[in-house]
C-alpha cells in the first residue's frame, strides 16, 4: 500500500466518523484511483459505505440499500474489518425496512475504528 493511501485512509476515517460521508468518499476515491490489488478493494468498500451513508442523509433509501449491499460483499474480502462489516450489515437491514416502507429512515451512526 502506498504511503499516501495510508494517509488518505486515515483522513477519510476521520471524516467518516464525523459523519461527513461525502467528503470521506472523495478522499478515499482519490487514493482508489492510484491503487491496485487488495488496497483498491479496501478503498472501494469504504467508498461504497460512505456513499450509502450519504444517500441515507439525503433521503434516498433505494440508493442506500444498493450501495450497502455492494459494500457488504466487498467488505467480506477485507481482513480486519469484520466488526465494521457487522455494523454495515445492521445498517443495511434497517435501510431495507426503510426502503420497503416498513420503518423509519436510516440515520447512519457507523464508526470505523480500525487504524490504517
């Protein structure tokens, strides 16, 4: 993993945990464009989670579900993010109920605890 990718992961994590999902997505996307292999998969998974959380904040349940489903699949490929993946799966279940008209809107409260 490139040193600038580690910096981007940390900066994006801070933004994500501050619930600045769009901004976290943007930081991670810059690094994603430069990476390959496993770091690229990690970044793509995080980008999808951030984008899904952003969709939730702008009241787009269908987009939220779509992105979180894809993120859960990608996160399964990333060792060390099992706890975060579990959080995403819970958010996805909530978003699916919301999308089906059977629950309240998702208010993302996920925390990315892993240090990079």
